[in-house]
């Protein structure tokens, strides 16, 4: 079982090559130094994450980010000035300071400066970048509180308690090329907002969203899945439980509705804790009723997570 720990202890542990779960404003991350191969392997092992799924590197400063990439394009400069620290991850060509284990052998590295004061404090005091994937077992729901992390791992992982993650879903990931910006994972900083901002600053990129079916590395179709099945439907119907049991070969006796409300920021903040709460009863599945407003741009990051958490859609 994971254990709570202080910031000072977390820094000591990280320096000695251990992994520590840290709070960020998006979700909790399982952090470790990127210059220690055995630490990187520990991260993959604890998460049961396949080695083909690259890690995001967290930095305390622009200088630290620059030390990991081939070059720091002008677009990266203005984006980070606007959105860092915060839930935006930039994918850029890496340099030789980044171990291929971090990037799963890719020539690019994903970089982010988190906004949570405790994560920033740890990064600043260490003075070194930290790899930190979401602190959950591979494919499962991301943690937005220290309690979530503690219930996730049987291993002896230290956790810094930074309260409830205020954003609640993972960062937006974009890949920057010379002429193209590609959205690899939607987040609360919407792709539209990024495009509008860059246009305003005079950039003329082509913008590309990952096409359906096409995946960013490691972005497998089923992900963010809680212990009980999630079903998305446009409405309730009397035969739904039977239908679901038939298709999933399960024995659910009923369902509970996942109600995220109307406020999109609150919905993002509560999504994972609600999924975990509702998954506590093994006899019921989780039903999300899809409404017309869920197709809007502002709901796209939440719907992206729900679609991939869902076992069935009607
Ligand atoms: O908000 C977040 O980004 C959280 C917090 C802890 O910072 N982290 C997070 O990490 O969500 P993780 O490992 O759960 O998701 C990172 C995603 C993975 O899907 C991975 O495939 C992708 O980032 N990724 C990492 N490096 C990449 C690269 N070089 N190119 C493309 N995708 C990359
Ligand atoms: Mg994750």
C-alpha cells in the first residue's frame, strides 16, 4: 500500500532514485528522475505500463525544458509564455540528454511545467526534470487525490498529498513540427484556443487532429477504465441491464448514472473521482447519458476520456 510523505522526504527519495507520487493540477503523477535508468524501469513496473508508451517529462523552468530538446522553436516560446505553468504538454524533437526509455525510442519528448505549487517546489528544489505518468495502473482511471493513489498500488509508493487536483483530467498534448501542429490528446486548454492564440501571434501553422482510429503512441483505444463497465447511451431504456449483460457477458443487476452536471470545469474536476466512486459497487455498471451539448468543443476532452473508458456505446 502506498504511504503519505512530506515534501522533504519526497525530495530525498527522488534523489536516491526512488519513485514518488506527486500532485499536479491535472492528475497525480508517479515521478522519478529521468537520468536514472533503474528509476525509469521502476515507473513502468509499478504502473504495469508497457515500454512502448512514452513518459511525459515535467520541468521547473523554460531553461530546463530547453536542455532536453534539439531546439526551442518560437511557437514553443510563445505557447509556454501563455500556458505554462499549466495543463499543456509540448512534444518536440529531443536531444541526447533524454534517455530513450523515457520516449520509448521516439525521437521526440513530451514536456510540461505543472502548475501545482507542491510539484513545482519539488522540481525546483531538485533542479532536475522528472518523468511522471499519471499515477494509476496502465489503462485504469487516473488519480485526482492522494487517497486515489494510495488505493491504486499495492507497492510501497510514497505519496505527497496536495489535495484534490483542480483541473481533473490530463494535459492537452500537442506535437510541434516546422509547419504543423498536431493534437495528440485533448485537454482543458482546447485545440481551438491554441489555434486562435497562435493565429493572433502571427503564426501560420497547419492544424491537425488525430484522426479517428489513428492513435498517439501509447494511446490505446481502451483507457481510463474503472473497475466496473461504463456504458454510454443516448437514453435509458427498460432492457438496458439485460442488453449490457448479454453483450459483456456480465451479471450486473442495475446501473448508476454518472452525472457530471452542466459546468464543464467542474465536470472535468469530478470525472475521475466520480468514476471511482460509482465503480465501488460490483453489482452495478456506470451509465452516462449522452446529451447534445456533449458534442461541443468544450466537452471534447471529457468525452475523449469517457469514450475510451466505455465498454459499450448505444
Ligand atoms: O496531465 C498530465 O499530462 C499528467 C500529469 C501527471 O502531468 N500526465 C499524464 O501522463 O497524463 P501519462 O503518461 O498518463 O500520459 C502521457 C501521454 C501518453 O499517452 C503518452 O503516449 C504520450 O503522453 N506521450 C509521451 N511522450 C510522447 C511523445 N514523445 N510523443 C507522443 N506522445 C507522447
Ligand atoms: Mg495516464
